[in-house]
């Protein structure tokens, strides 16, 4: 007989006792399953639409009408994946000294074409802001702030400064609106805001504040692990009276070499690298890579270790003996390593995450080279 002092053991199988099964414990798994299925379904639908365009069944304009909401759904799923990944605690953080101004400029550069297409103008006024943060986390925060702000208005002011004692870096964003903003819309906990909150919680040293003003909406992120004292504005600081612009700092002058035996991987990586503003070429063999390295200075080598050239050993030998200081970004199998940047460890990006991780990895690697 069951007594208070000798309770019956809790069933091991949830099917035996439904009351013993706690749904809250399984929300992460459910979120992962739902987002994975949504992204996979959207990808299948987009491929189907592309096939219809190729066969002349629908026009390019009709494709855009159907594809736009599909891309939004896919992006929402990817944001949800980020939230779950950060919340799970499986993120390996490597706090490094980085200039937040460069990180934000990198994000703006990557989004330049998208912002122009949406008719969004950006004015920025940055001061150097060195702080300790995981590079990937800082980059994700800047991306999420832009994602949160763009639906609210077409004019964005960005400011970054360091003030106070102890010093605190403050990234301030104001979205100007033609009419007074609706508070219920601003304070809705949408997927972008939830991602921002999760990034701040994961870092543990970021405070977020959102406010409604008569002429727009403000969002600020204050960083507690700021290094140094306030410094004068750099030459890159925009003049207060300068017109809004969507042209930002680039990595012009950098030369990136992509080495992969897979033509698809080379094309995808080259497309991402060239969007950043760097010059880039792709090669399919170690012999071609060594020839390119003899012809001109290479600032970064992107080496595919999934689709490796047959003669890769000669390239590895030359890297160790002739180019020991050359920055190498390695493309590794899916799930084998999280993107890492900076420090002495070689950076790596999973080959199935090029679209989401390669751009930031390249920018941070080049920031240590140029």
C-alpha cells in the first residue's frame, strides 16, 4: 500500500502515467522539430516554384509574389532555431576583445543591398567601442537589432559611444516614423525581440531597452564588459548634417581564395565573400591554389575539408612551411564544430551553414588580418 512515507516510484514511461509527463520539459525539442519541418517544407516549395519558372508555367513576377512570404517564414524558422540553440546552453562562448563599431559596420555592409531594396536609409555616428564579447554573439545581436527595426520605419539613426564610469558602450538605434508609433506594435514580443532577449541573456552582460517617442521608436543595448575610456570620434563618423546613406565600410583590398573540389560550394562561398566587398577567386585543386598564391597576396584562404581536392596534402605542406601566418577558414562537416573566429584556433564553419555563418566568419577573420 502506498503511504506518505513510502510513495510509489514515479513511472519511467510517460505512456504509463500521463500526469508524470511535463510538457514544458519538451518545448525545446518541439520547437526544433517544428522549425526544422517548416524550413524543409519552405525549401521544397521554393525549389518547386523555381522549377515552374524554368518551365514557363509562372513568370518571375509571380514567383516573387509567392516566394516572398516563403522566405519570411524560413527566416522566422531560422530565428527560432537560434533562440533554441542559445537557450539550450550548447553555445561555446569565447569572449574576445573586439571593436563593436566594426561589427555593426560589417552587418550594415552585408545588408546594404537589402536595405536599399526596402527603401531604408541609415545614418550612423560611431565611436570606437572595444569590449569583451563572443564575436559570433555580438554579430548576431547587431543582426537581430536590424531585423527588429526594419519593419517599424524607413529611416534609422545608429549611434555608438562609450560613456560613464566604469565605461559602458551603448549602441543606440532610433527608427523615425511619419506618424506617432503604436505602443502595442512596438512592445509586441515578436520573434525578433525574443531573439534579442535571448542573445542578451546568453551573454549576461547586455542590457536592452526599447522606448516609444512621439517621432519614432528607440532601442538601446548597453554593454557592461566595455574596455577603456571614451575616445574621440573616428574619421568614419558621419557628419550630423550629412544625408542618410546605405553605403558603409567595406573590406575593399582584401583578397580571398576559396579552394574546394565542389563547384557548388565554390560558387556559394564566392557569392557570399564578394557581397562583403572583398575580391575572391575559386580554385578546385591544390595546384591551382598554390599558383594563385604565387601570383598575388592572399589575405584569407577558405579551405573546404568536406570536398577536399585530391592533392590537398601539397597545399597543407606549403601552408605549414611557406605560409605559416596565412589566415585559413576551414569548411567542416555539418555539426562537427560551431563557427569560431579570432584567437589562435583556426576558424571553422559547417559546410551546411555557409549562408548564415560564412559572412561573419570571413569578416572577423579579415579584421585580424587587414
